[in-house]
C-alpha cells in the first residue's frame, strides 16, 4: 500500500503521517513538499508537469492533499497554493488509468462558511466566506469536487480550528504559547501581545483531526464534504486562560491592533454528525489535554 500526503512538512500533515504509520505500519508513506526536509520528497504542485511526474512515479493508493497556507497572503498567492495546486494534483490523478486512480481527501476549512445563520453549522449550510483565505479554500473545494465528474474519487474534509502540539505561531494559540515560552525563559517581559479575544471558535485537537482524515481515506464517499469539529464553541479568551493555567505564569495583556483580523466571525461551531454516522469518529482529546501538550511541546 502506498499513501501520499502533500504539504508534508506542515503541522497537520506531520500528525497525519504519525496516525497513518500507526494504522498501516507496512505501508509506504510518501510526504511531498516544495521545501526540503528529512523524509520529504520534493515536488512543487504549482508546476503541473511536476505533479504529473510525481503521480506517475508514486502511483499511490490514497492521497491526502494538505498542501496550503494559513498565513495572510495576497489573493494571487492564495489562489495559486489552494486552487492552482489542487487542480494540478487532481489533473495528475485524472491522467492515471481509471483503475489506478486513488481516492483523494482534500483538506478544506471552516472558513468557507463565513458567518453561518445557525450553529452548529452543518455541511448543507450555504458557504459565504468573509476572508480571502476562506474564499480561496471554498474555491479549492468547488474545484476539487468538479473532478468527481471526471472520474477522480474526491472527498473533502472541512476541519474547524485545529490546535495542538507543534502548531505554528501565526495561529492564535501558537502565538500565545511561544510568547509565554519566551517569558518563561526571561527573553520577553511578562506581557502578551494579543488581538481580539472575544470570538468563539470550534477548537479541535490536531490528533483527532488526523484520525478523522485517516477514516475518510478509508470510508469517505466521493463527492461528499465532511465537517471535522468538536461541536462546541470556546472563546479565544477562555483558550488563553486555560493556557495560562497550564503554564503557571502571570502576565499582563496588551492589545495589538495588527493582530486583530478583519472579517472575524463572532461565533462558530461545527456539526460533525455526518462524519460520525459514516465512520464512528468522535473527538476524543479534551481541550485541557491539548493545552497541556501544546505547552509541554515547546
């Protein structure tokens, strides 16, 4: 069995790779990325010919397409990495013989929903993204699902706010944790720079998301979208309080206007019943453990 994971150096991809190795110890796991790192196969998916060669060479049995960015980028960059790369990858899969085409699980985003009319939001809710990031991810989803009609078995996972050990500093919890680590080492005064702490988000542990993706690789129905969520909303301020309790540090907070995101949704959570009904998956890791592991992992 051969499994391909794109965006192989990333936060979610690293945890997914660990989950896949646990489930399939004899499988050949190939992690693609455009930047070099140990255990990574170099491939720039923005190059359609490079994508075609990689798929022809690897001939995977399943693909998890996680390549992308969560950083604020201009529209052309977001389009290239989310839509262009996805189209190149799926075109390469389409170019394989029909019997050799693997199932492809594409990672979407809860940002596709925008400001939902009711929560928890289900997959049938209309998507009206409020940010360039959300718009690019929804464009990615639409492009990916169109390949279903071209004979490519595509499944879209829609994770909500993924947190956990190893998360990047450009995400709120990662930024809080790394600032606190610098405070603990005496490298920063005991004052955290924060943005708007009032929004409520559906935070879910990256290891639970990895399990969900692996389940969808096995059981996901082509052409379908599945929320991957905890089902409950927690404010960013409560998230920070929990991290402060774990760290044992006392700090002051300073609002940094540059950390306030435009187009913030005030409150969102996701309904994961569709995924649960299909696979039996449920979130297992409590928020307190996630926060502890984030802190201990620094």
